[in-house]
């Protein structure tokens, strides 16, 4: 009787968790489809995509000349959607939603194979919708590259966890995943590295050489297009340092010809940010109560994760590959600190957090101790549900702000085609909607 009651309570808790999580995902998707494209970077990407031929997309840098980025797949997708749907933003957002659903389905499949229960799974999913490292690629069209890379990363981990036995299948899988990931964003190198390491450790040297060849080919093409396989400028973007934010010029003046101290700081700062949420983009921000709350919550999650790793007698292969992905992603973001640079590290962290939360439900000890420990997954779920809800509210605010932004001249000059900008702007003037009233007065 007692066992049946406990099972009933567990099933009820799982049902509530599933309903709450699906509610967040549904609300986010509905608001995302209504969100207008960002009036600066998104339209700059559309301008680039609409004005370039197919050959130019694959032979020039991403978004602007001298950007040091090579991301032709995102430009190609933007071109296809733009020529199909024009300035009808919901089509762009539906494409994003499809990639988001693919990401979540892969996360669920991986969690099921790792035997992670529904509530720890929900904690990992809600972390993706709460974290500053992953939230950007969920709503920002220009960061579709990170969303595709995250999908490829989960596909890579699924492959590593349950690899096909046939060499041909392995070769086709690694080639397709690797090519898509490196043509989407520089983070795709992480997936190529994971494939190469996996096949080398399993003594499948022919397939390992194929993975290495994909990586080498990408670096060669990137060097031809961008002039270097690394960032060309010593200071590539504005970034924080300790308690202050600096522009590119200020960083150049502060660190001069020896930027390596700054690079080392960025690596350490990005690691700390992933573990504790501070610093934010390289800058420590503590005074506001909300930042202290976020710092406490995400630090607690890391403590749970560290405790889980410490309890393991030996790291399994899945742990090693996830930690390797995090480490490489952090090192790759050496040039400047941005939360969105850690997209793959954020997804890897969410998997580890789900595993750690799952472990809490299986801790031994006295009945009182087990009872205290097993309430932590519920607390983590409730906390991340709250953060995800705040992010949904933030997305709704962004939806209104982005429409209002079209009342102002775009600040990026020639990067945004005035014709494209005006097409988006005229939609709200012509409709006479409540959101367009401010524009029609212009």
C-alpha cells in the first residue's frame, strides 16, 4: 500500500513536471513565431544573403568583410528563406522552432539512453531555456549558427554513445555531421575533434583519418577565405575585464602588443561564468540583487555537479567527451568574452546537470539524509522553471521592443539594405495595428 502510494505520488510529480515544461516550451514557441527579426544583425544578414550569389556565400566571410567568421550555411539558409518568404518573419521563426524541436528531441533521446528520469531531464531542458549561454541561439536569427552547431553536438554525442558497427555508416554519419557543423560555425571544430578522438581511442584509424581530413579541409578553406584559421585581430570585439567593460580601442591601449594576459583572463572568466554565471561577458556585476540570486542558483547547480563527479569511482566515456567539449569551447573563446560563445559548453553542461540531478535521487545513507538529498531535484526543477518563465516574459517584452525599434533609423549604415529595412518597417505602418501606431506617426 505504501509502495503504491509513493509510486502514485511520483507519477503525479512527473506529470506536473511534464505539463509545466511543455507549457514553457509552447509559450516560448508561440512568442518566438510572433517575434520580429532583429533590426540590426538579422537584417544585416538578410542584406548579405540577398545580395550574394551561391559562389560568393561560400567564398567570402560571414556578415562583413574582415569579420574572421566563415559561416556559409547560415547565410545560405537565410537566402533560401528570404527568397521563399520575403519579409514574413514568422517563416524565419518557424525554421528556428524546427531546429529547437530537433535539439530537444535529441536531448530526450540521449537522456533516455542514459536512463535519466523525467524530472532530471526537465531540469536539463529548462537549463537550456534559462542559461545565458544557450538562450541567445533560441531567439536570435543571426545566432542560428549556434543552434545548428548545438544540434550537431548532440548528434555527435548520440553517435559516440551508440556508434554504428558498419564502417560505411560511421563514415557517412561523421562526414555529414562534421561538414554541417563546421559550415555553420567555428564551434563545429569541437564535433570534429570529438569524432577524431573517439575513433582513435577505439582503434578505428581509417575513420579517424576521415574525421581529421574534414577538420583539416575546413581549416584550409577558412584560411583561404578569412586569411587565417584564427582570429586575425589581437582585439576582436569589445569585452569586459574584471569590473569594467572595454571597447576594442580601450583594450588595445590597455594591453598593447601583449594581449596574452587578456586571452588568459578570457579563458578563466568564461570558465567561471559557466560555473557561476559571473562574470557576464568578462565583467563582474554584483550590486543588483538579481545578479546575486543568479550567482547563488547557478553556483549551487555546479556544486551538485561537482558532488556527482566526485562520487564517481571512474569517469565514463560520456563524461569525458562532455568535459572535453566544455574545455575546448572555453579555450576557443579566448579572443573575447561573450556568453553566446559557449553554446556547446552550455548544452554539454545541461546534460551533465541532468545526470547529476538523476544521481541525487539514488544517493544512499540514512532515511533522513536521503529525504533531504532527494528534495534537491525538485528544488532545481522549480528554480529553473522559474528562470525559464522569466525568459519567456523577457521574450514577450523583446517582441514589443523589436517592433518599436523599426521607428528609428538603423544604426549599421551600409550593412543593412535600406530597401529591406523599409519593407519590414512598412508592414507595421500599413497594418495600423496597436504595435504599429508609433511608426505611423513618423
